C-alpha cells in the first residue's frame, strides 16, 4: 500500500518524461483543438490511453470541464473521453485552433 502511495507522489516510480516542446493538454480551454505530440507517464498509463483510442498525432478538442475543473471532457475521433487533470498534465499537445 505504501509503495503505491510513493509511486503516485513520483518518488519511486519511473516516469516517461515529455521531451517535445508543447503545451500540456490540461492548459487548453473549452473549444480549443490540438494535436497530441507525446504521451508521458508510466507505460501502463500510455497503454491505457492507447486502448481508449488516444494516440500521438490525434486531433483532440476540449469540450468542457467539470465544475471544479476536474475531470475534463475531450472529443477524440468523434467520441467523448473524460480525463483527470492529473492525467492530462502528462500529455503534450500542439495547439491547432484557438478559441476566441
């Protein structure tokens, strides 16, 4: 149990670091579109997102945020995907369409 807690805090879990320059997915506003550059985090996290259909070079649109800004709802390939803000911080994106 305690090792799992340490992993969440980032003390002992190996993490895949974001290497490309870009904006974090969690920093986008509703209505903005972006291309996924890189998915960071653990291998298990990256596999889980791949199974849900979120891959690099995919176009995502931020649909809305929950009232307390967590989770956020994305539109990916025509379906809605909810991600926690903590998970969205691990995804680097390139802004394509800005919400004005």
